[in-house]
C-alpha cells in the first residue's frame, strides 16, 4: 500500500509531498501557479519515492469551493484555479481518489493527527490572511458545506477597515498580513510588508507599534471569542506571522487573558510550515463520508 500525496496550495507558495505514516518522503515547493505545475510536482515526488500511483491525494486550498464536487469556485487570490475541477482532473491524471478541502481545515487535520493531538482545539493560520479549523471531540467540524472555521471573517468592528471578503472589520482585515500592510500604507504612507511593520515595531517605531498592537488586540479578541464559545483544550497557531511570536505572543496572550473567563492556552503548531502539507496528506482519512463520491 502506497502512502498519500498532500498538496497544500498557498496564496503565494504551493507545497506537494509524498507522505507515509506521517513522514514526508519527498517534497516540492514552488510559487503558486495552476494545476499543470501541481501535476508535474506530484509526478516528481512519486518518481523520487518509486510509487506507481498514490493511494490517494488530498488537496488544501485557500478558496471557496464545492467540496462534494471537488471544484474551486471563483477566487480572486488564485486566478489560475478559478472553476478548476480539482478532484476530477487529478483523479483522471493519477487514477486514485482525490479530496479537496479548505487549506486551514486541512492544517487543522495535520495538527490533529501529527501535532499536539488534542481532541478539542481550534487551529488558526496567522499569515497573509487568517483561516481556521475547528476540531471537537476528535472530529473536524466541517459545517453545512465544509466552510466552517472561517475565523478570519468574524466581524470585530463593523466600522473597521474593508476586508477582501466585502465586509468591514473582519479579524483578517485588522490582524492578518494584508490588514497590517494596508494600515501601514494608510497611516505611515509607506508600502511595507507585515514583516517589515513588525520589525519596525520591535525597534520601537511608534507608528508601527500602534498598528501591531491593534493587530494583536484583534487576534486576542478572536481567540477569546473562540475560547468562550467552543471551550477547547487549546488554541493552536501557525502561519508566517507566528515566526514573530516572541514579540507578538506576549501581546496577544496578555489581552486574551483579560477577555476570557478562564486562562487561555495558546500553542504554536510543532509542525511549522509542514502543518498544511501533512494535513492535506491526511485529508483522505478524514474527509466526511457523506461527501465522498462513487
Ligand atoms: Zn472578511
């Protein structure tokens, strides 16, 4: 029995890996393009590990999707993937079952299977955008159509900055990389990456520090809401901005502790950048039975 292939499509980078028993045996990472590049990468990792075909393929993508049909729906962030029937195309190419899910939900599966292995937790990706996945009683909470866990679009301030989703004041619009960069453009008059804003704040720049403090406060509000509503054992964070956790973490935790009634436990995923890839590879085992075709 061969292992599975995980495909983690990110807004900027795509990761593809051949995975067996929780180990990534071969991997490729490249700037996100279309499905042709993903097929090439799958062929490359299979050749490297000597598999004739994968046991199954799991794909995580940061896009609205029809999970039953395995199709990505209109997504401005991933122009090459609009309308792509992912499960049909990859299934035809590799003659194996293929499953498609939201990338942050896939990452939550990675955390469930290979991370802290808690049974009740919320996984939050804190990166260019903010996504999430909820695990309750050891099972993924998929929601009615598989879109559960969109913690980035909790509205924290209805009069706040515009969000990519069309609303205002979403957690993502305030705290994610896109929100931090926009605040820097509007308030500091400079085009800076979120990382650059955080680095300036670290050096004591007052304008940058105010933006970062607002982002951390919004993240702490989001965490406190999830903590009270779901009573998880812990909240697990991953994503690019957690690379600055030594600076951001104390701000987030201090505020979150003040907003929740019981001590909030927040941990970084021990899987680092691989959480999404490992989760995509484990998706075939966790995909909801009723949405499996054939
Ligand atoms: Zn939003």
